C-alpha cells in the first residue's frame, strides 16, 4: 500500500474559498498509489488499461478520507452532459459508472462524486445556500461546448442563483504547454475570440483558463467566488498528463477531484 497522504495534491481545507463550508474535496495526484508503471502510481481510472484491482485500491484509499461513502462517477466522453444524481435511478447508475456524461449534479451527503482528468480542467461548482454542487470534466471539447454553462443551468433548475455559486478549477494543462493546430486556432478564434490564442514560435497555444474565467463572468459568477489552482499538468510530473505521456509515447493514468457534502 502506498503512502495515502502522497496521493493528495490539494484539498478544500487548503482553500480560502471553501475551507469553512460544508463540502469537502480532494484533488489527487499521480503519487502514493499501488498501480505499476506506466500508471505509477495513484491511477484512479479503469479505462486506461491499468489492472482493475489496483485502480479499485487507489480509489478506496481516497474514499477513506470521506468515511467510505459510496462513489459516483461517469463514463466520460468529452460531452457537455451533466448527470443529475438527485434522481435516484441516475445516482444508482453512477455508482457503476454506467452513464455517459462529463458532469455530476449532487445534493446527497451520502455520496462522493468523482471527475477524472489528465490535462482537462476538473471544475467544482458549489451553492452554499442550497447545499448542492456540480463536478465537471472540462477539456477543450467541454469548454467549447459550454459544459460549465450547462452545470450552472442545472443548478439554477434546483433553485441556485449564479451570484451565490463558488467555483474551483483544479490542475490542468495551461497555455504554457497547450499547443493546438493552426486550423484549430482559427476555428476557436472565429467562434470564441482571438484573445484565447497565444502565438509562440509559430505555434498556437490555447488558454482554456481564460475561456473559463470569461464564461464564469458571463454567467454572473463573482470574480471573488472563483479559485483557480496555479498548476499545469504538463509541467508538474506529480500529476498525470496525457500530453506529456504522448510525447514519450507511453500510456498515462488519471488523477481527479473527489467531492462530497458533509
């Protein structure tokens, strides 16, 4: 068994925005688990080709911090779909990872929700007044598909007001490392604005964080209610990075955010 504390990269207890609220979250990292190379060592995703029993062990060691509550997770497909776990049938399916979605809406303190990433943005949106949250997987496809807007709309349908919402964006690939094709640069510039593309030595670098910040602002989320972890997955080898692994022509695991209401 690995060192459990080494599996943890950042928690709500470290957050000035979330530390005193009745919600707990943990962002994991690549360290402290039991998976073998190339998934060393705290891979929490079954779909990577890792040994399922080792993935299950890695998940269990994180769930101990949540008193072993039941886990909800999606079959993530880079969509903008939010699975509503306030529906008992949907929640039951999510305990098996049996729903294709890239977000989970949760208002039940008996569950822990999980979103897995290896460069994409893990985003938590929490309403402290209604005590409900959405956890989403926002990569390029998700950000361009406005998955954050879909999450906010789902929360509004449950009575939330955007001005009350708190948002945490965990580690992800940042504009220092996220090179995209010139054709994709042109597409994003045309659809969303040139300000999200930074040219460097003839290459286009995409700034998903700026896109998320502007989307939050457009949704009515207050600037002081947004926390972005200063952490690039491609730069920090304590985290799994699909982009970094691809350059080495190897497989990679997934880290993620686990979140639960108290």
